[in-house]
C-alpha cells in the first residue's frame, strides 16, 4: 500500500488537523495524564504517520469521482490522483454564532467553545458559572455534562419552549444547577484575557442584562464536511455519511468514512481515532481482495 493523505488547507475554516487544532488543552485523549495541547497532539500524529510511510499533501480535495475504478481525486491545484480505496475523514464543523466577542481573535477558545465534552473539564471552568446556548437534545446533554464541573449553568434559548425530547428536558429541569433563560439572546461577550461575562437581551421586554460567566458553549449543531462529495455517497438527512453498522464501509465499495463526518453522536478525538483505525484496516483488507482477484 502507498498511503496518501490530503490534509486540507483551511478546509471548513479549520487548519490541517481539524478541530483539535483549535483546542488549547485536550484532557480526554489516552496516554496523556496531564493533558496535551491540541495542535501538539496533531503534530505528533502527523509525524507518526509520515514515519510509517504516509505521503502528505497540504491541499484540499475539491472533487471526487467514485463511479470509475480506480477512484479519481482532484486537488485544488488541479492535480489528479487515482486510488483503489478511499477513506473520507473530513470531519464536521461546529456551528458558531456571530456574536461580538466570540469570534476568532476575541474569546473563541478563551472561554468560548462549541464542545462542552471536549473542553468542559478544563480548569478555567471548574467551580465557575458557565452558559450554554441552544434548545435541542445536544444543548441539554452539554448543560448536564457541565454541571459536573461548573458551579452553575445558564441555558439560554431564543424561544419560549425547548426543542429537546421530553426525557432530556425533564433531566435538565430536574438539575438544580441549571437555570433556564427562555426568550433570550446573547448580544455580546466581554472579558480581559479570558471571557468574564455576557450580555443577554430579553426578546419580550428588550431589557439587556449582564451575566458573569467563565464559559460560553454553543450547542446549536454541526455541519458535516461533505459538500464536495456531490451526493455520490448515501448520507443521512442531516448530511452525515451513512456506513454499514459495525463498519466504516460506505454505500460505495472501497470507500470508507471515519471520524465526525459519519459520527453525529460522540464527536470525540478518541472515537474519531478508533474509526480511523477501523477504516485503515478495512481499506487494507479491501485492497487485498482486489489483489487476489
């Protein structure tokens, strides 16, 4: 096998290496008891793959042709490559709200995050008040998770009722650490070197108030990075790639999907790494069957 990796160039607005490159501290990846800086973890993974023979191209794939064999891959520079098997691991981009103070260069990853499970246990949030934005099951799950570490969780939703399932609503409302702010929107985030507060507006009264918090978590969904596939693979209604249960096999033989691009539930570094391993083993097995034939 001759593995070739297109690491992408700011694909989905994220640097090569994916969402971990925007995480200052990764606390839940095995082998690092004291945690590890996200970009450093990705550098180590990159170096390891190169040492084992992977050729890395720093471009984004713009087009695939899955109807011919070998598969045709086109990069943004116009170069064309052919492959007997493909692993798609383009991830998913967390939806972010365009609120003053939460953008890159402001308090993004300095108190503002789109993944409570990834970042919620960090020291800057422990024993401090935080806020979650959203009204679906993901928002309830993130708020409940944060109660393990935060002193209080403000759950902010622009409507006067939640979209979450009744079960998740009941669990969240039964937790004394969670305070609901219905019909509210965030207008601004403020701080010094780190986030210290947000301003929220009551949509019914137009009253704006300041809430001291150390963390703000967006829980408004993710967008899988699959637009370049141009519907050549079966996907779920929300765009995530469909795979055969228990495998990473997609609807096209020889094409496999790993990580957040096919996982809309867990979205963790370790689960992405695990499915990446599965996809590599399955691709190797698939190619061996071609050799036999």
